[in-house]
């Protein structure tokens, strides 16, 4: 018991959310994460203006291919003579569309599934939970690869596959939160005024499990970035000519033996910094919203 | 130790701050008191007054956002504030021990009892085998009958009362100079509480240890302590010998607290409970005058400008009030008149006929409610009492339709059968039966505004237009004395009392005929409890609603109930009017419950030993025979007595004839 005062202080209804946001903006790791992610978001939106060269423009003469970093090309040029800096900047776009969209899809589906299994329990829960368990026992990338082979690679395909792969993971977290919530008496009170199951799940319980959902979203976003990059590295991502970090590493890693490191290192650093940035944000969000 | 200590705990001019959102706020100011060797000192006050903060400080266990910013704490003559980590650790091993409210979280769930209790002795230097034998001895000392069996168990395999005994055994391992008990019995049943309190008293007598006893429960403090300090908003407002202080309080806050408790002989129709108006000032608020001035009925100009000193009331007592002589004449905060309404028991509203509920746990039947027959008249309060696990809440859930009774059970409302599940009951019946839950924090959706909580209930139950709904909502909130400015607020921004008023308003939103009240005041402070009980009594008188009132607090039941039903292991053991049940003669179980409530004097009470048996495997014969202090012989173990009407309206399930019961129970 702390010395909390039970005085009826009237505060604006969203006081607690505001307080949480204020706490977030005071956390150094959140601000660092926000800075890192912010850079890449700016690159994704304004890439074409920021890039010093045309990211798609390849050089015609052999002399400007695979140039090391220099004043003219800070990150060097790749095997087609394209500016690595420009391609790294432009590459932020595809990953920052695919990863959040996939995570959002996974979160929405996972939350719905978690609510249904957690609220109804019984047979629905047993069947769905066992399917989820089976699903989770296969490594994520393998599942993704199999699905993408079946679907054929495309941006939408990648989004759907990553989203589907995340769904059971998120469903499990949400289900655990719902199991605790459904025993609270406000749920019984709703039943006593004869609310239907859907109302109880989505209007009564859902707002109370948004904390874990938000945390799960940010954590999954980090994984999604990593998975997107992995899939394009394996050749299951975007079209080969689009600037993309995973793809760039795939296309150039064979040249590492020849001492041409810059066309691999800079896209790799880009992936790493984005993942670290998202994870820093995820950690601070978890600290604030999960008490 | 060769020197004779003058005090076990010496707190002087103590000041404690908490850091809240970056600012240091003062929670405890200038608190001074002494616990003498062998003495038991009580700290009382409502939640938020700083009781636990002082206890934590006496162990130097303040949370990271807390600090001692002034004064001194001496434990066994040594200054706690100047100690290093090592010295503190040795002090906690040897000199001071603490028992917390919740034994379940004080024990490590992964360690068996022998390891945990043994650890306490190993810390004192005993070898592993020696520690084990001393642990068994320690368990025997806290009256655990079969230490060898208990020592092999894990904490979750023990009941709450048993767990608390284990914690106490560990706390006393080092024969500490000071034992701090922070609400040690608050989570326990009254019967178990009584046993644990007896045990603490006996151990104190045996070991001579000093005790700092912290509780919000005035009756418990009165029984357990030699001296008492009353805390209000981080200030010690009154201190003195406990008997004197409780019979002749000299601070308006103490007077007010005592008046909030239901008094013997006062029932809802004959008198309203007094309350303390207003709210505790928020932490860190330092008023220029007396901390209690805003809520005090005796307040004068001087109280708002000059903070009173601790006036000496007598050589042993102090009170922080300018007008401590006048404190006993504190004017009432609410008029003394009761509702004046006595319900007519002849108009039957609810008929519970042969109701049973069997749960199935891993294929084994668990008999939660067994063949209960009860009726509730219009506008009357039927109280359900019994220990936890007696089936009170299960029975209430059956009436509400939240779970379905066994086949053959009949529950009727106004002569119409109630469907077993709420989902198939006609709207009229759904409206008619509602509930006020124990804990408003979990009963109100924390993401919804008050307007939504109440409005939605009205829309669903009454199917009214938005305009009509708003009109009714305003009337309803006025009737539970909640201002309309709270409509847009979410529950977490309300005090406990206001939250419970909202929960009551929700229960009344559809004009119910029966409201189940499941321990509606047990999560609240006494002053708030009094206001809520007054509100329930008045609403009942105004609207003619009947209550099925579940409570473990017999003082509250005595005040509010018209009739009382006593449940044990899902069976009805006794039912009668409140006068009959509180006047006796009683079923031996009821007798034990009555004597466990702390107001009864020591020598006249009977005690229940052992634990409530499992409902999956109830004892044969009378289910109470394993614990019955009045067991007469073999018949109790072989034949279950019928629930017999011993006098008009008063039924008891016991083999002992009424006259014999009367004799037994009046002989002490």
C-alpha cells in the first residue's frame, strides 16, 4: 500500500494516457529509438529529394562500378555503378511500408483471435490454440518461404505472409490478457444487462487489453523489419530492381571476398539501426504500459 | 545484552517524503512515539494515512521513491538512519521482524515450508539439520498441530491462516526485540483471524517481544494493543493507552472513526450511522492549521491558522486538537434518524427452493451449494454469512443467473420461475435482479466513463430514449449523492467511496426488485463504509428493494439485516430474524462466528480449530462435526441433522435441542 490519496481529484478523462505519453518522452531510450526510426522515416518519405544521385541510375562505364567510399560517393558505388548512399536512403521506403503493414495486419488478426479464444474458451479455444501451437513450432522464415513460394513473390504477398505468421504469436499474448480480464466483475456486470459476446469482447474487454496489444505491436515491428529484410535477402521480397536493403546485401555479399565491403555494410547497418531503433521504442513502451 | 533498554522502537520527529512525478511530497510529518520493551503499540488510521509507510521505515524498507528526510528511528536503541547495508541486514536478522498482510506473497512459492522456516534459523547460524529441527519446534510454537506434515508442503498447499502462522513462526525465529505486524489478519476469515490474534497475544506473552501493530480495524487494535497512536494525513493526532483512548477519545478524528462503526442495538430503521464528511487531503498538502480542520465539526478560526501542538490530555495521553476537551461533543455529521421502515416479511419476493450447485473439478464433484431453502420478502435484507468457501457467493451467482444451479433446483421471483441462465431470462427478470460487487475497481470498466457505464445499463435494461435516459441518469446520480460533474470522468479518477456509489447506481439503473450486495463495503475505509451503509438503507426505504447481503462483518450485518442465513460448506445451518440470530440460541457454528467478532470479551468465547473441510469431500453426518465445539457424540458423525424450525421463523440444523443450546450458550 502506498500513500495514495483517495481524494476525488477531477482530472481530464485522458489524464493517464497523457501521463504515460509524458513518461515516454522523458525516457532516453525512447528518444534515441525515435531519432533512429525518425531518420529512416524521413528517408522513406523524402528519399528522392535527399538522395544525391538517382538510386536507379546505373553507370554506363565500367570504371564507376564498385568504387570505394569517396567524397563523390560517400558510401561508394555498387556492382552496377549505382550510388550506395542513394540506394540506402531510397531502400528505407519498401521496408517501412512492408514491415508496419504486416505488423498491423498481424496485430489486428491476432487481437481478434486472442479475444475470441480467450473469451469463449472451451472447444473454440482448444482447437484454435492447438493450431497456433503447431504453427509456432515451425521456424518463422520457413513458414514464410513455403507460403511465398506458393503465392509467388510480391509486396502484398510479403505483407500477408508476415502478418499471418505473426497472428498466432499476438493471439497468444492477447488471449492471456483476456483470460485475466474476463474474470473481472465488469464483465459479469455486462452480462447482467444482457450484452452479447461481441459487445463484451470488443467494447468492454478490448480497451482494457490495449496496453499489451500496443507493446506486442512495437515488439513485432522489430521482428517484421528483420523478417522483411531476410525474405528479400533470400529473394522473396520486392522486385529485383527496387532499392532494398536485404536485396542489396543478397546481390553483393559474394563480392565481400574481393574486399568490396561497402555495398554490403551500409545496407546492413541500415537494417541494424532501424531494428535497434524500433526495439528501443518497444522496450520503453513496454516499460510504460505494462507498469 | 547487559544494558536495559528503555524502548524497543523509538520514533522521533519522523518525516518521510515520496517522490511523485519528480517532486518530493511529504507523507509523514513530525511523528513521535515509543514502543516500550514488551509493549504492544497500535497504529490506526484510514488508508493513505501513512501507517504502512512508518512500518516500512522502521525496517528501512521504503520504496526507492521514498526517503526519510528528518527525525530519527531507534530500534533497540540503535539509530537506523546511520546504519550501513551490512549492519541493516544484521539488524533485520536479529532485532526486528515483519509480518505482512498477505502471507501468500510473503512466502516463496517454490520453497517447501521446512526450507523456508529453516532458512530463518540458518541465518542465525544454525547448521542445516539443526535448523530443520528448530523449524519444527517453531511451527509447533505457532500451534501447528502436525509440523512434520506441514513442513513437507509448499505454501500454496496451506490455507491462508496456516500460511500466516508459518510467517509468524519465521518472524519470531530470532526472538526479535521488535515485531512489526502490518494488517496481519486483514485477508483472513473472522474465525481464523480470532485464532491468529489469540496466537499473537500468547506468543507475545511467552517471548516478551515488543509489537508494532498496524491495522485499519479499530476493534482488532483495541483488543491487541496496550497503547495506540491515531494517524491522520501523516500526522499523529492522538496517542494514549488503548482502553482509555477508545472509551474516551479526545480527538475529533478518533471520535468520528468510532462513530462510523455500527453500534450494538442500532439498526437501520432506528438510526443512521455517523460519517466523517470530506476527504483526506492529498499527499504532500501541508495546511497552515490543523490537518483535520476541513472535515472537523468543531472547527474554529484558530484551527485554520495555527496547527495545534500535542496537548497533554492526561499524564499518559496526548491529542493534537485545540479543543480536545470538547471532542466527545463533536456534532453529528449526518442526522441520527434511521429509515423507520420495517419490512413486512409476509410478502414473498424470492423463493429459493431446494437449490444445489455442484461443480465438476477434474471429474470430481464439488458440492458448493447443497439443498438450500430460503425466501426473501419485498423490501427486506437477507444477510448471508459464513466463512469463505461456505457457498455464499455461489448462491448469489445462481440467483443472478451467472451460473446455472443443478437440476431440480427452483428459484422463483414473484411466483415466476427464474431461468437458470441470465441469457434466457425475460427482460423483466433481468432488470429485477442486479448486483453491487465487492470491489468497485474491477466492477467498473476502467476504460469507460461514468456516463457510459450508467447510461449503457439504462439503455439496455429500460430501452429508453437518450433524452429520457439522461433525465433518469441525473435523478439516479442525485439519489446516490454523486454530482453530475463526474459523468465524464473514468473510475480511476474517483475515490473508493465514489466508485462504490457509481456501482450502486448501476445496480439501481433498471429499477430492480432484488439487489445482491456482495461484501459491498469490505474494500472501503470505515468512514466511507458508514456512508455507503446509510445510502443502501435509504435507497431500500425509498424504493422498496430487497437485498441479498453477503458479508463477513457481523457488525455490518447486525446494522443492515432483517433476517440472517448462516451457510457452512454450502448448507444452510441456521436462518432467522436478525434479533433471533444475534440474540441466540444459535447453531454452534453461528455461535463460533459471533464469538470470533472481536467485540466479545476473551473469556466468553468459543474458538473453531482446524480448517473448513473440502467441499469435494464433506464429512459424513453433520458437516460441521469435525470442528464443532459442542459435538455431542456419534450421532453427529453419522446422521445429518435436519434444518428444524425451533421457534417461529428461526431454524437450526443441529442435533442438540433448542433448550440445551440456550443453556450451553448462556452459561458463559
